[in-house]
């Protein structure tokens, strides 16, 4: 925006270049720094994109009219996709994606073409961020295999981690894994405003992701099957009994399953809500519970540790809320974190003032119940009905 010859102008860099050409270069004399340098260099491509060339010229001096028209004043913002509600991750780049500050199970397969028995058991080591975790006492029949795993706690900050794996016996399915640790608490919804509008809004479809509610795996056990054989001493003396037995192997199966529920309701500070009907602009609360059932040892399972909520006004993407874990263990519960934009620091999410009358359906993902066979997860929904908006609760009149 500039004041030029007693008139206000608003123009792009390209338009400024075209206008400068039309006036015979008048901007060069009136605005050599403000327009021809600062404004001209305010935006340009750093790499070739969408058929436009990057600008690689000087960045500390006034630019020419032709440069302003042909190459400056253009910018492209690129967004990576956000599958499954996590920060941008290319799935093929990583063997696994974990959340920060979470107990996880990392597993690979161990194969053996020779019998690994109680006489000399196998051990597998996982080297993670300078710490070695081990699974020991592994036995496998000839030609058999099983999952081998370790339980560990992810760091509190997002990062990529390389895990190296080694075994003293057998063959591993992989000797290295690259995992990404992400923070789901970095993208909460922005502060809602009373003058927000979205006149073109249409209700989106609720995500239809697949639940993983039960997984199974197992490990081998072995025991000695005795088979006594008498060997005669003959002319050299008395005979003796020798055990010519062998190792028998048993498969010990394990399972883990998860059930979960979620519910939303109008916040207690919502003065005009009636049951499950509320006006837009007010807050809602959310609670989720998850229960893990398993016959596996504690070293092989975790309870659900994270719940993420997605909202229809953001088309169940763009922004989300990571719930706070209120109780831990195999039975865990979750609620919204305290909202920084709530006057009363409520554990709430505000339905936008512009949201149309009808269903307001929240989608939630229960995550991070880990087993050697993978992660258990449950996708849930619950809805309220929006009718009218909070402006109808306010009446302004002249003072008496």
C-alpha cells in the first residue's frame, strides 16, 4: 500500500512493475528503496516450482522493472499430507511412528534353521539412543520362528531414531529400523472469535478408519523329553542307563484386546444447554475410557496412552486436540486438556459460532496400546445437536 500523487494505491509486485513501466519509471525516482528494493524482494521463489523459475539474483539492491514483472513477487506454500492425524510423515521412510513420552513395544522376527534349546538359548539386543535393551531366554525349534521384542519409553521431544538389532543365534528379519517420534500436542485449534464465519461450510464425512481391537502372538518354550536306554557292560563290567532324550517344543500363545468408549456433552458453563442440545459458540467436554485385556506378561503389553479428538468444523483434519490422560494402566481414562482460551480454564472445546444447526459429531482415536504384534486402536464418535447460537442469549437495550 502506498500514497502516490495524492492517491492511495494497493498493488502486487507484478502490478508495481507494470505501473512503473506505464509511468516511464516514475517509481524508480520516487520509491527507489521502498518499492524497487524492499517491496520487490518481499517475496520470491527459492526453488523452481509449478513452471516458474526461482530468483537467484542480488537481494541487497533495487531490482529492475522487468525482474518485478517476470520473476519477483511470487510465492508458493506447500503442505505435506497429514494421514491418520499425525504430523507429516512419509510412511515409506519409517518402519514405525510413535508418539512422544509413550511406552512402546518394538518387535522383529527371529528365524532359525537349527534348534535353539535350553542348553544354549538365544538373546536379541536392541540398541536405542545409546541404551541396549535385551530379550533373552529365547528357544526356537528347527526351522521355526517367533517375534522378539523390547518395551521402551520414547523421548519427550519429536525426533527420528535409528534402532540397531543383533542376535547371538538365528536370523533376524531386519537388523535396523528407522522410527519417527511425533508430538500430537502441537496443533490445537486456534482461538475462536465472535466474528468468525464460514458461509460455504458443508458437513464433512466422518473418517471411517479401521479398528484394531485384538492381536495375537506367542513364543516358544521347550522341555526335555527323557528316553532312557540301557547299555550293557558285557565282559568289561556292569552296564548303565543313558538318557537319549530330546527337546520338545511347545507354543505359548498370547492375545490382547481393547474396548473403548467416548462421550461428549455441553460444558457446565453453557447456561442454555438442554440435555444433548446446545447453541453454537459454547464449549463441550469430552471423556474417553479404554480397557485392555490380555494374558501376556507386562513386558509385552501396554494400556492405551493417547486419545486424539478431531472436529467437524476442521473437516476432521487440520487441527486436533490431544486429550490428557487422567488415569493410567490397563484401564485408562482421558479428558480434554484445559483450554487456554477458556475464561474459566475449562477442559473444553468451543463449537464455532457459525456452525449450522444439526448434528455436531466429534471423532476420536484411542491409540498406543502396544503389543509385539502391533498397536491396538479404536475409532469412536459421539454427537450433540446444535440449535441456534449464543448470540440469541444476549439482549442489549438502552439504559433506563
